[in-house]
C-alpha cells in the first residue's frame, strides 16, 4: 500500500511537470489537424503486433506439449492488456494469462514458464533494434554521450536480468533468504519454483523453438515501432523512422522502472526529452505519446469487454447458485 502511494505521488509529480510544459492552444490545433488515415493504419499495425505476439506465445506453449488455438490465446492477450492498463502494475495481466492458460495445461508452472520466456524474448528483441538505430543515426545524433550511456545501461540491465533468473544464481543467493525460510516453506515457494525451472529447462533442449519465438519478437517490435513512427507522421513530424527505432526501446525499458503507476509520466517525459533532442516541441511530443499509448488503452477496453462477456456466458446456473 505504501509503495503504491509513493508511486502515485511520483506519477502525479511527473505529470505536473509535463503538463506545465504543454501549450494547450497548440495541443488543440494539432488535434484538429491530425491525419485520421495515418492513425487508422497505425492501429492496424498495432493489431498485427498483437497477432505476432500471440503466435509467439503459441509456439512457446506448444513446445511444452500443449496446443492451444490462436483465437483463445488472442482473447487472453486482450484480457491481459485490460488488467495491465487498469491495474497499478503490469503483473495483473500476466497473472490472468497464467490462470487462463493453466485452464488448458492444467499446470500453472508450465503456463508461467511460457509467459516468462515470452516476456524475456520481447525485452531482448529491444536491444538489437535499439543498437542498430543508434549506429544508423550515430553521425547525426545529438547528445551522443547520453544515448551511449542509455544503450550501455540497457545492455547491463538485460545482462543482470539474465544472470539473476538462472537456477545456479538463485542457489548461490539462497543464504540471503534464510530469514524467510519458514515463510518460504509455508507458501511452498521452493517446490513451485522448482517446477517452474523444470519447465524453463525444457526450452534449453528446444533452441529452435526459442529462436523462432525470438524472430516473432523482432517482427512484432519492428511492426510496433513503425506504427509509432506513423503516429508521428499523423501530426506532421518529419523524422526518419530510425529516430523511433531508437526512441521506443528506451521508452519501453524506462517505463518498467517501478517508480510510477504503469509507467505513466515516465514514458511521456522520455518522449519530451528524447524527441526534444531532435527538434520536436514538448506539446507535439506529448501528443504523440498519447497516440502511441492510447491504442493500448483501447485494446485494454476491448479486453475488458472480452473478459466481461466470458464471465457472462460461462456457467450461468453455477453463478446463480452461488448467489443464493
């Protein structure tokens, strides 16, 4: 509770700093002149990104011996976005995906393993995309040192994360958890963690599957970033696509910092700072950030409808009996 209150305060402070830099007359002018055709195309690309992510997940699930049709998996993805967008953290959406997929696999550990690997591959895909964009823009890049530090920080973060999730690393860190041994035993965390890592180890013998899923991750990220660039074009930003291929991975990693609610304030601030280095004013930068992440809100609302309809059509007799 205290952590959420702190994040709420930080979110409010960040939004205040951003709002005070927006020229609202210019904001309304941009909104009146926005190219709706561009927004429509960008949203279609966003849906293509969701489809690619769903196929990636399906490939990883199949590697664990469970075949799930693409339609229910797509529904699970939209429901996940509903919980991600309307809950304080992004954990809620993945918890729902675990529960939904466990309905097919019968095992939460295998469902969790597929989602964890899928999440990691999605993150790892950001690194090569960002590095290539950095190289392409290097000669004309403003404040090169800032971007070099950012790229290095991303690489270190991914490396540390990779080391920490290894089973051998956790074994070495076991002495740190001794004060919580009784709680760990009571919750069955050791046994559940062991089953999770057993399923994760299955992917080590299926590197072809992991490589295929990684390719889908790259394709998904590329489609998504092209959509973001088109959102920029929708308000007349004349920037090369490479700028967005550099911007979006940094924003995606930055918004994961657990200092604001759902990354709100961080991502808008990063849009303002980074696009500002390329001559974009704060008002236009904020407008683009709203377009980019507004589609995720829309997808979340669609997920909410799917979730509501799923509850409405499932076992009405049982629901009525519980209310008695």
